[in-house]
């Protein structure tokens, strides 16, 4: 430890003082008036000592920075150390032990042999267990590391199953709190869910980004059970209406949202050049939209010049100019959208968990609605979202069908009125006044108390869901909120009316007699008039 401090520039009396602090430590225990014999510690620092944590971090950093082979990498978090070894010719074999007098031995860290395990990812034939100073290291197929259960096939199925069981146990606590008479209200239960239940799902979500929707289904089911407890909904309530009423996004959307937030934070870290290069290769940009492959390498002055050039090229005399933007708060999950046109600013609050692309499309749709209602001449929309512009080119739309369909309908309406529309890309945070104003308005929209644009519900309506149709008609597309401080029994009964029955009858405009819903047989629901 003293050599490590000396390498970092600690000299003189401070180094000697730390040496006296570490060497020859003695302690005794006093209990009920009796004092034990004095013992001398061979190594270690006092638990809870002011210097203990910093000295320990320096020691672990020394151990993880020691030279290894080109195919090996040491990862550590506090005292949990993992050695990741890449593919080797000749199959799996243990790393060569270092010489006794090498620098690898110098930190003198004691390895917990009972907790040390070995795992081979996607490898069918395993050799004999590794030998660690006379103790064999067994091969395992699953191992819990830093709270995430890793399996040898990297399917994360055991991790999902463990999280599901934990969510179920905490949901049972919610059931005990949610008594119909005198139980906690929906606000308290929702707060408990966000902080005590969904936090289990949020932990380790970057790992879940690699699994498909089918693998996440157990977590979706566990979350739906918790949401039914919050709002007192029956078992047959459709998931989209359930999430709209509880103002909670799906697990798949939450995983994507948090993973994007983690990725954005990692890209801003020092030493992330390799990660930036990998992301840049994965996100191939459309050459028809950009003259440059990326704006990440431009200086602020060059970025401002690029934005000014694109804004001047897209300018049209007499056009109504709109600046649109979407904002996602990756900490709270709140999503907002906004557009700015002259002195007019409009903001929209989207459900938690919506993607930034959906927010951008909602802002473009709001701008087009405003252009249809008033104004003359051409329409120019400045947008800084690449995925939003590219999704407008899909024919037919493959995702966000409701948003894209409404936008295309507005475009056709304006074109039919002799008002051409142009959507122009501008780089974000480039100093354009309208762009910055839209960005600030979208961030403020995330603070709105109620959802004003329920995207997922609109998608279900576009797909023809009768349950979504009922919920949309009963709640004015989610805009009608329940009065605060309602007794739980009364609030539960009102919500059952808002959520409807298993399936509502479909009324044809020219037919006074209710007809059977074509989805009843498929969903196994009862016909209720």
C-alpha cells in the first residue's frame, strides 16, 4: 500500500503517518465491563475508518491495472472482480499463474475461494476445473454478479425469472396495503410501485436490451398484476388500457428508455472513443438527409455554420415556419413534445416510456394540425430527429402507425389545399433560436401533470382494439382524470366503468341494433351491451 501511495506522489511525513496507521494495529473488545486480550492485525484497515475506503480503492485499482494477456480484461466494482478472457486457440484453459515475485502478487489481495466461480459463455465442452492455488474453481452455468444473474447462454432467462419472483413478492405487499375499505389510495400505491417494485425491473435493464419481447413477457405479466392492484382493475382488463390508466409504460419501453439514457451517459465519458466509433457504425445515416456523415466531430462554430446553411437553403418566402422537438427525461421517464411558430408555442405531455422518436413525431403532428387550422401558403418544419424524418419515408408505416398515419393525412390535406410542406433537418443544440426555444418548451412539457397525447392508446385504436375504443370514449383519450382524494372503493368502481368490460359492443352508425364485436370470439370475452 505504501508503494502504491509513493507511486502516486505521496512523500515525507504523510507517507510515514499512513505507514504508522497501517502497520502494527492492535485492538481489543470490551463487553459488559470485561476486556478481551489485545490482538495484532496482520493486514487490513479499520472497518468504517475515514481512510479505509480510499486506501482500498487505490489497492483494487492497482490490482486491476496490472498487465494481462491481450485476450483478457479485468473488471471490478469495489471488491467484486471479474476476469473476462476472450477466445483462445486450442480451447478453454486457465490463465498462466504469475511468478511469485511479480507485480501481480504485490497487492497481496486475498481471494475468497468459496465465491470464485468460472463460466464459459456459449461453450458446450468444458475442461477440468481451473486450479487456484490448490483449490479447484468449479464451472457454473449461472452466477449472480452485481445483482444480475448471468447465464452461460447469455439469454438472461434466470435473471428475468428471479426479478419476476421479486416483483411478485413486493406486489403481495401492495395487496396488503390496498384494502378496499380504509386501504391506501392509488397515489400511495403508485409511489410504492415506482420506488419499491419497478426499481427491481430497472436494475440491470441494459442487459435486458439484448432479449426479445417474448423473453420479457414474464416481467410484463408481473407488472400488469401490480398495476391491477394499484387501480383495482379486474383480471380481464386490456394491458394498453391498464397502462394508460396507471400512467406507466410497458417493460419493453422502459428497458429501451433506460438503456438509451445509459448509452448517452457513456458516450459523454472520457475514453469512450471506441464506443462512439461503434455507435457511429451502427447508426448509418441516410445520405439524402445529410451532407456530412456525423455532426459529433464538428466544433460548435462549424455546427452553427452547418445549421445556418441548412436553414437558409430550406427558407421559402411566405412559408409558415415551425420548429419541433421532443424531450425524454431518462431519470423520471416523463416525455414531452413541443413546436414553436412565431409567437405561438404548443406543448404536449406523452405517456411515460414513449421514445424520443414518438415525441418528435407528436411534435410534427401538432405543428401540422396547427397549420391546417390556420395560416396560408407553404409550411416549413425544422426537425432535429433523424429517426422521425426517416420514419416518414416508410411505405407503408411499420411502427408508430397511428402517429404516422395522422401526419400523412395532414400532409395530404395541406397538399390538396395547394400548400406544400417541407420537413428540414437541423442539427440539435446548434444555436438556432427557434430550435433552442422548441427544445426548452419540450423539456417543460415533461413537467405537465397529465398526459395530453396518449401514444400507445392511439396505436391500439389504429389497430382496431374495442377495449381501447371504449377507454378512449369514456376518458376523452385519457384526458379526464379522477378527482383527487376519492375513497378507494369509489375510485375502484369508477375505474371499472372507465376500463369497460371484457369487450364493448360495436355500434354501426346506420344500425340501431348492437352487433357482435368481431374480436369477442378471438379474445374469449363476453358480449355486453
